C-alpha cells in the first residue's frame, strides 16, 4: 500500500476523500501483529518481508503509528508502507495450520485458489507497463535526452494532468495512453531543440484507491497499484468468503456497471476477457454465491460447483472435467431436496434428455463406478508365468491359454494337481474340479491328453510342487510397501523381517478365520501393528481371485496360501442343508492339511492334492475316518474308521473309495523308517567303523559284523559309552555341583574368618575343576562273557553308542594321595597294599580306609580290609587303577567330597583309556 501527496490533498478537499483516508488508516497493523512478527527467527522474517513487501526496519509500533503523521509520507517507497493484510498473510505463512485434508471430503471448486498456505501471489510492483496504460496524476515518466547533450529527468503528472518539460513548458498528458504521451513528448522535444532526441519510459506508478465490498474475505478500502486487475484485487482481499460467489463479481465505476467477471471462465477455460484493470474509486462487489450443487464419484474433479442461471447437468459434468472411463453412466443418482424430504432420481446419461436436466441448489449427483466383475472371463491364478484374467469364448479349452508348457509354466509348477472353481448359479454356489495339469496341456501325449473345457467365470488354480514358492521377495516387498505409511518406525520394524507373508499366513491359518477387510479401512487407528499386518494379508488373500494386482502376484504364493481363500469360501457357504465340501489328509504326506472336495474326489486324488506320499509312508495300511451323523444322546458325533490299502489303490489294483464331506485320511509311517541307529566301534576289531543297526540288535551282533576281536584285543578293558547315560551324568553332576556350592558356602559362613579362607580355598578350586569335566557316559559291560555267548551279559545297542576295544594291557596304575603316583608292570599275585608300597605308600592326607580300585572294565572294587586273607575278587588285573583318596574329614568334614573324588578318578581313567587309541 502506498500513500501519495495527492491523497492528502484530497483529504482536505472532500468528505469522500476523508472517508478513504480513514479506511486506509484502519488497515494499519496492530501492535500485537508486529510483536508476533518480531518473535520469528531473523532468516524467516527476511524471507517473508521479501515476499510480502514489508520493511523490517519500520516494524515498531511507535514508528508505524507515527508514519501517517509524518510530513514525508509522500517520499516513502511502496515496500516501506505497511498494511495489516500483508503482515497477517506473512504471519499465516510463518505458522501454517496443521490441516490434513481428507480426500473423501468434497471441497468447493476454486476455494483453494486463495489459500494463504499455497498462494504465490505477490503485490504488483515493477510489472511491465502496457502501451495502453492511461496516465493520471502522480504517475512518473522518466525522460532521457540524448544527442548534442545528455540528461535525465523525472516528470511527475500534476493534478491538472500536465508535466513540465525541460525548456519546453507544460504538456497535458492526463487521459492519454502511455504510448500516445510518449510519442507526444518525443515530438515536442525534437521540434523545440534541434539536434536532440528523447526516450520516454514509465517510472513510478500512481497509487489508486479501490473499495472491495460484498462477500470478500476481508472487505474494505485498499490502496493498490494502478495496474491492479480484478483477480489481483481479489488476492489482496484474501479471496471470497465461504458464501461468496466466484461467478458473479462486478466492477462499478461512478455508479455504473463496468464489467462482470466469472472466475470459472478463467479457471476452466483460461478466459480472462473481463479481468479488467481497475481505476481510482472503482468498487469491486462480490455477490453471494448462487446455486451450489455437488458431484462426486467417477468424475475427474469431484467438488461443489456454483451454477449460473440456466446451466444444466451437462454443464456440471463439463465443469467437473468429464466422466472417468469407469463411470457407470446408466445408473447415475441425483439426490434432491423436495417438499417432503430428500428425493432420489435415477438418470441414464446415455439418454439426451438426462443431460438437459435443470439443477437446483443443494442437488448432489453421484456417478457410480462400473463393477470390476466381467461376465465372460477366465481367471488363471498361481504357478504360471503370466497369471491374470483372460477373455472367454465359446469352445475355449485350457491349452488355448497355456499352450506352451515350457514358457507358460514355471519350473516349480506341480503338473499332477490343479483345480477349476466353477460357478453353478446366480446364488454363488460353486463346484471344484480336480485335474492333471500335464494331461490337460500336453497334446504330444495323444493317449493321455485330456483337454479341459472352460466356462465363463472359471477360476483355474495352478500350484507349486509341495511347499515351493517363486521369487518370494517380490511378494514380501509388495506387502512392505503397502503398509509403509501405517507402521511406526517402518525401516526398523522387526515385524517386516524375513518372509513376512509366510509368518502372517501361519497366524491366520491358526485362527481359521479371515479378519474382515473393512476393519483394515475403518479401524486401523485402533489396530496394533501386528493386527494391521494380519488384516492386510487376509484382505489380500480374500481378493486373490478377483483383484488384478493380487492375481498378478499369485505365482509367488505357496500351495496352502493359494487354497486358503477357496477353503474359506466353501466354509462360509456351508449350512445345515449343504455339507461343507472339505476333506483332509494327515500323516506321512508331503503337504498335510485341508483340501476342497472335488467332484468325484477319491483317496488317490486327495493324495495327489497333498503333493504325494513321502518315501517313508506305509502303503499296506492307512485309515479313513468318516463322519456319519450326530449323536444327540451322547452329545457328540458318530464316526466310522476304515482301513484302506494305499498301495493297492494307487496301483489301481483295488477300487478307490469316493470321499464325502469331512472325510479324513491318515497315512501312517513305516515303523522305524525315520530311526537311523548308528553304532561306532573302534579299536581292536577287524573292521572298525560306524554300523547302522536295527531295533533290537545286540552288541554281540555288531561285534560279529565288525569281524570279531583281533589277536591283540583286550576285551576286559573295553570302554562302552552311551549318549543317554552321558546326558544323565551331566544332569547329576550339575546337581552335585550345586550341593557342593551350598555346603562350601555354609562352611565358610559358620567358620571363623581366619579359618574360612584356608578351608574354602581348596573346595572352591575343586569345584572349578569339576565344572570343567565333561561326562562321557561310560557303561560297564563284560565283553568276555558276551564273547562266550552269555546272553545275560549281552545288551541292545542304541543310536550313537560307542565301543572302544583296547590292546592287551601290562600295567597297573596307582593314583591319588601316594608318594609317587604312576604305573607299574603287572605282576600276578601282588595285592593292592603291595602295589601301594611300590608307589611309596600313602601321604599324610590319604584316607587309607577308603582305598578303591577302578577296574579296566569301568567297575569299582573295594579291597578287603582283612589282614589274613583276601577275597577272590580282590585280585588285580592288567589295566586296573588303584586310587588312594584324600581324607575329606581331615580337610573340611564335607560329606560329599568322597563322591567328588570318585567322579574325578573314574572320569580321568575313562578319558585316559579313550586317549590311548
């Protein structure tokens, strides 16, 4: 806004001029607005000031108030003048409202044109001046004289319309166009001054005052540039109000209508013929909006539109950009307010009179979308190269669509199992037909080629072999993109890792019910992230046979995932009168689970649907469980179990059994098929190695298979280990260590501090040592008796049993609390005490009363304490180990240390024997 000297002259001349001045002063910014602007960051202030023409240095409440009282007001430049509107627009841009528009909510057409958040309008400042511009008081012309002398002049048009030419006197230019005035000045200069030429350009434009009235957003008096047009004035006033018309905007001058402007002509057709340039004193009047109607649905630009008088339905559709290609023109609905309430009128836009319907204010036109369902079509879903929808024609067969087995099928396609889901009637009842895919496509096998006729609405399901899939990551990437905007911390979400489709499908299959697809749309704010993902995948599966996007992705789904929508559909259509056509198979098949009951379905077809039998399946016998009826008295059901010979049925040597609803076939596994029992035998046998054994096989049998013992074998010292015993020993050792820790802790607490450290050091060290020992699971066996055929000593071998046969032994080992532990040559007849004497006798801490012998076979012998005679069992043999234990009572009086000592030495002896191989 700019205040000129001419304006203040008018202020003292006439009452209308005084009114305009008051209006201008009223537009000055308030102190609150200035303070709010000053609180913004400096960089943001500068950017907004540049866009909205604000002088930051003048933004103080005192300076702004005093500006209108200054004597130098006429010397202020346009960008130094402040008005409340410009400053408020800047503040709105600095603090945008947090608005999230709902695309489903209709807006009035054209209202966003004046949206302060997106408007790029800036006041006219140095715009080019057209030649037709009419000069008036306060306009400035820039005169440049050149030739024999050069000089520049500013010529200001005075109130009387004249300019003062240098050395030429006054020249009246008011009312002339810029082109006319320029030519007149150039001629006057060249005529009155020989050898001089002149160039005239437009300088500072005058400021005019206009009044914007009616339904403007901010009506009032505005000081604007003389080049301001109707549309620019609308932007200055912030646009029209909520009830203002965009089509009835009038310009009056001295009480006469100069122009009527229809903004729709500019927005829809680019026609700005009536966008006239305003003059000083013009009034821009915005009338209230006329008839407002709505149009939504399948049009290019759904919105509320303002209708001019006489416009019809055809003009409304044209304003909305026309109809979409998917518009259902035969079923357009017109909602209209009548004297008795809302009324509905059905229109067929293919009829000429329908487009000529006159509309009323408040009417709402709904253009529906064409149904996605196509009548004459065939859908192919699953493991094919190009799943999709194909046009059906009379006589069509499946090999017409999948003519090349090599290029139309995938390498993982199951050639033995495919389905056709066929619609039977308008109620939506379907039947399922099962067929051999290869027989239906391979015309080269004339004896097996069985063409499959197709009918309209058929859905052909082609599956991968067993549980295979194809390029699974494409499917998972599609799911991630679909839910990207609905999950918090999308890139770090653990729910989206790995094969998310398979994970979510397992959860859905467990629940045995689809989550309603509407829940995904209307209640997503209340869903957890897990439920949101499940809901999306369930929606995708539910529309797998109908949605073109999901059909194209169907080749990435597994067998169970492709069947899931069909099983859900069959379950929903079942009732008291119609049994659910679903059967199941369990046991030793490749893909156990539920399957649709096909027309003429039998046991062999069910086995084929399950991907076939595993190699371990037991063919002579399987069980068919059949639901017969409900037993009300027993509050249950009656079931019949039928034994069937799978081998005979699959070889066609026995008539197959037709299946009925809810039949279940259980395929047994061959007994012990999956039990691989391996026994390892090493050492002094003729053929050491690992042998596979059967259940019930004896240790003697394994030794015979290994060729028996060699001549250097020492069966008495054999080491036999078993994994089950090792696990049990590990568990017992853990319990013992726990007990020892408790005993040591109680001992330390109850002892005096001086004795506690001495008493606790050795037990703790032994505990640490005990924890490092790994039990080997040794079991005492008497191979000498087993070799003689004594069956009472023989035993059944188990998986992972190990037998080690050492060479002949010639020594006896003494360990423990003796002076010189070590091994001594075996001498027949020497006693335990004599061998201990060879080791130097017991040490001070030895417990002589608990001496024991670990035999070479792993058993433990306690020598007789009699001084006069010894038992026969006291005789030592090569490979035996004599143990002189520690006196635990001497050390700590802990009762379990004797057991610990025995574990130490038994494990050490067994490990030493194994390491000797």
